[in-house]
C-alpha cells in the first residue's frame, strides 16, 4: 500500500487541489457573466455590492493559484477565511435545510484548505518546482 501511495500520492494531491479549487474558479467566472445579479444578491444579504470585484479576484485568482500549487499555503489560508466568512454571511442565519447544507459545505471546504495549509501543495506543484514547499 505504501508503494502505491508513493506512486499515486503526488497525483492524488494534484487531483485534490483541482477538485477543491474548481468550485471557486467556476463561481468566480460565473460572477463575471452575472455581475448585476450577483451584486443584487450580495446587497440583499447586507454585503456591499462594491465588494464584488474583490470577490471575483479572490475566487477566480485564488482558485487558479491553488490548482497550480502556487503560493498554496497563504492562498489556502485566505480562501479558508473567505469560505468561513461566506458561510456566516450567506448561510449562517437560516433555518432552511438547504442553507444549513450550504453552511456545512463551506465548513468542509474550509477544512480542506486548512489541510493544504499544513501539508502544502505536494510534489506536482509550482511551489515544489520553485522550492516554496
């Protein structure tokens, strides 16, 4: 089993990074096309719509950096914080089952990012290539 993990481990690390970051890349890109609707939703939840460019940069840029494994630890800390803040602001004050599920999803994602903070991006990453692990 250890030999198999030594062989597949770096590829599993890469797949895990891509999978956890994909939701942010897709969401950030989607917010560009649905800019006004997203701003309206943010405003309706008490979050200034003027923050949307920062949200897009955080999601799209942060997601891409995680996928590439570049500046993984600081970006993972930032995205964990962003995810927890989003959980509280958008899903934390509801008795609706779907909102509670979304809250738990955000908590799980933040946990995944904290795992990256501790363990880094892995061997197949730009951090490894540039000696930043």
